[in-house]
């Protein structure tokens, strides 16, 4: 059942993006940026964590999950390191994924 939940939630994110591409003049790059910002915003107001708990990888794998990952990294780093954590926490939290993307791109 976990696979079904992940597929449905991840698929809904893709469906929303495809609808935005087809029905609006918003460019794909702006939609990707919107997804990252939306992940940060939903994480900040506490709405994304229950979705992650429900859907697992279906909520953490898409770009909206990347925004949520940056938010959680910054939040934890600010709590431990103070204001400097706002600059370093997001990159530290996403370092593994960024490194994997760079290696795959190479």
C-alpha cells in the first residue's frame, strides 16, 4: 500500500505541473521554481510533514520535496547554529542529492 500512496501523491504533483504547462503560459523553469518555493512554504506552515508521513517517497522525491528538505535543513541549523545556519543548513541537508545530481550529470 505504501507504493500506491507514493505513486498517487507523486503522480498528482506531476499532473499539477503538466496542467500548469498545458493551460498557462508559465514556463517549465518557473513551475520548477514554484514547486521548490511551495515545498518551503508548506513546510514552514506545517502542512508538508503529514504528507511526507503519508506518502513517503511520493512526497519527498519530486521538487516540492527538495524545497521541504531545504526548509528542514535550515530550520535545524538555525536552532543549533543561530543565524549562520540560515545560510548553511539548506545546502548541508541537500548535499547528498546535489552530489548525486552532479555525478549523474557528468
